[in-house]
C-alpha cells in the first residue's frame, strides 16, 4: 500500500538573478514528481525557496549601496516569475528571511546549545565565499575550493561549532540499515570514502564578521553560519518548534530531498547529524542527481562567457519554444542520476523528434482524419489482431510509468509514454486509414482504427500531464475530455461515440534547425552586448601619508589639440599647462571623441615619468572618474581657472 502523504523538497536557491536552464533542472523534476503523486490521490506538500543570508548577499548589497533585503527582494520576485513561467506548482515558497524561519533557527540553535552539541572555539580554515563553505587545507584542490575551483581565503575567528564528529558512526549505520536513504548508490561510496572514513571534523556554525543572518539567541555577537540556517528550512516550513506544528506532525519525515550532487555532503551527512542531535527522524531519501553540462563542464554563470553560442536563459527559451519544450528537454534528455549535456542543437533535435514529429504529428493526423471522415468521434468497433499490440501498450502504460516514477527516473517514464506514441504512428502506417477511407464497405473498420488512435492519444495525454503542462490540456479538450481527468480515467474505451472533436493547429510546429541555430547564435551575441556591466566593487587601497600625496603634482590643463590613435582606444591630446605644452595619451576614445576634448579644461598629473605608447610619447595623465558600469568621465575644475593652476 502506497504512503498517503508525500513531502518533496528542492534545495533552496541563492537568489543571484543570473538564472540559466541548469537552475531549472531540480525544480522541474520535483514539480513533475509532485504532480504525479497528486494524480495518485496522495496528500502532497512540495517545498522550494531561497537561501538569503550570508556573506555573498551582504557583500553584493554593499556594492550597490542598498540593504541586503532591498537587494534580494527583486531577485526573489524574479525567481518566482521563472517558476510561474515553467508551471512549477509548489505548495510553499520559503525564504530564510521569513520571520517564522528565523525564529525556528534560533530555537534550534538554543536546543543544540543546551544539549551540548554546540560549543565555542576559535575557527581557522579556508573559506570559499561563492560556495559559503569552510575547508581544511587538506581538502583544498591545488589550493582552491574543491567544489567550484575558486580562490579561498584563510580566516580565523571565534565561532560556535556543531559536534559533527560525534555522529559519524550513526550516519554510517544509517547508510547500512537504510540503503535507500542516499541515492544513487555512487553517492554513498563518495560520502563514506571521502568524508566519513577520513574522519568528520566538527562544523563551524556561527560567524562574528558577517552580520546578515540569524542572530544566535545565547550570544548576540554571533550569527548563524549558512548550513544550520539553510538546511532547517525543510522543517521550519512545516512549523517545527512553533505554536502550530500540525504540518510538521503530518508531513515529516520528508519522502524526498532532491538535490544536485555538489551539495550531497550537506544533505547526507550534516543534515542527518543535525536531526539526530535534535531527536528528529531523518528524511526517507536524499537523491543527488547529476549536473547539466555545457561545453563539457558544469553549467554556471562563469562558463556561459566561454560558450557564447548556447542559449541558456530560461525566459528566452520559453519565449521561443514554449514551456512544454523546456520542461520536456530537462525531464527527457538528462540521464537521471548522471550528468547530462545541453546544447542548442541537442535541445532543438529533441523538441523536433519527440514533440513535433511524434506527438504533434500523431495528434494532427488523428483529429484531421476523424473530422474528414466522421465529423465526430466514431464508434469503438471490433478489435482485430492488428489492434491488439497498440491497445495492450496503452492499457499497460500506467504501470510502466509508475514504476519509473517510483525509481525517480523521469527519462524512463517519458520514454515509456513516447514508445506508445511511436507505436501509434506506426499503427497508422500499418492500418492505412487513407486507403480504408476510399472503400465505403470498410467504414466501420476505419472508425475502429481512428477510435483506437484517439484513445491512445487520450491516454498518453493523461500520462503526460505531470511532465508537460500545456499540450495535454489542449489534446484532451480537442476530444471533449475533462482536462482534470486523472489516472482513474485510463481504462481503454472511455471516449464516447459522437463526441465533438476539434482540429488543433500544430501544437509543436516543426523547427528548421539549421535556420534556427543561426538565429539563436545571433540572439546570444545580442544578449551578451545588452548585458549590463557588473557593479564595481569598492577596493580599499593601501593607506598613504600626506607626504606621499604631496608628491603628486596635479595642475589644470587646457586641451588645445586632439586626435584619435588608429586601431586603439587612445586619444592623443596636446595639453597646455601654464607655460608648458604636454603630449598625453588617454584611454578614453570609447567615451569621448577628439572634437569633444578640444578646448576642455582638465586635471593633469604632470610629474609622471614619460612613457611611449603606440610610438607616441605620453608626458602625463588626465584624471578621470570611473562609474560602476565602467563609464569614464573627465574631471574638470568647477570654475574657470587659468591653465597651469596647481591643485592643493
């Protein structure tokens, strides 16, 4: 007997705003699983959300001169827009800045502190800001973060620690007693060999240098460090330790935490240890799926610059090809549990082959032949030998898809559905309804063939509902079926004789791939050019004394001649500075024309040693201000003062 409740979660996302198709992978999979279990009649709770605390957010907000909340609010809104665009139907979207979450986190820290599972000590280790992870020197790879390969910084500060090492043996026992807890099996070997057998270090769980976070209830100088804060969302969302914990009592433990393989360690070691310390049951299963790769590497913002031709923006993909196409590619193309690869060509080929050629063509041919020959749904008619294989495949489809979903294997589930769709297209070729239509004596047989096709299409549409969300509804409407039909409607023979049938326009128009690839590459280049420049980070330079500053001679100058230097970003200015005339090269050709500079009063550093560039001697430097977007503005005196005047 199946469990009557189903609690499924995605990891909570860092609200970067730089979304790509890889960010959609986990959430679309979870949405499909949640929809399937809802169609089974189960009580489903599907959770997703955002991880909004920590150094990254604090740092980015400071760059922009806004508060952390002002920085993240529009990013969270955009993420929710993306989920709406992809028809993701979550039951709760949690933000770690939600009041009920922060209160829950404080209670969790207090409980762990009182039980002795949290203690104060000094932390010394290597911190990766993008991953918000602490590493020992031994864990670094070539001196860099083992997860993302970026630079790390050695940090020392007073911190609270969670006694993670205390739970190593219990976690090993969890893996052996409950082999389904961590899937796929390769993840278990990785956790045991790389972490558990190597010895678990106690976990740093507070910071004093980062103030954007949950303040610890027992020490106001400390703020929660990311993982207890972030991981606790799975139970804070259900009201754990609140006045109303009815959802927690109903849905916990979760049936499934679906995550990317890069954060398996946190969910399969740290999270169960925290739950054990709290006396809370661990989730039924943690599944660490593979990555969506591009150019042979993990799809990330930094990689997109290197592989410019790939269109990875989910908004643009949905705009050009529709929600169903994006969802279908993610669910069908990526081998579940392993890494998959995204390219424009791979995406378009999958959409053309399955959605346009197989499904779209089948629906179009079936409805057209019914309307042309009968005007409405024909009678079921007599089942002949040629019909039996198709009918048997349609009748057995639910069990095969359910088995694949139980294994969390969306690609296999869709492959089973499209095997039936492919068989239906072959059935048309075998039964030749266009020939039957020419013989008045075979009208009944023609009706039976078309009825079998329509029923097969209807059953496949119902089975597709958890995976793609637009086309199934259109197909069911075209056969006058209830769009809310669920798995209880899958018996073959439900369509009514004489029911209205509507001819659909192509639900997945065939794409000219060669032409489309060329257009997409142009679009990607255009998007690159339109992308705003990153906000410049304020870097505090080495302090100097007033004597150091006094060594710099800056005077007012007047540009009396100027010309562009060919094949460069330089302007060559002739600047009158009192009784001197200086030749100066400035890299401002992108911002000023030579004509704009002539006659302009400027500030010039006049005691720099001369240097040669592009075969021209430069005897000074014109002072400019650089805006956050990289725009340069020449600095000029507020009032009209004589050239040669000294700045002091």
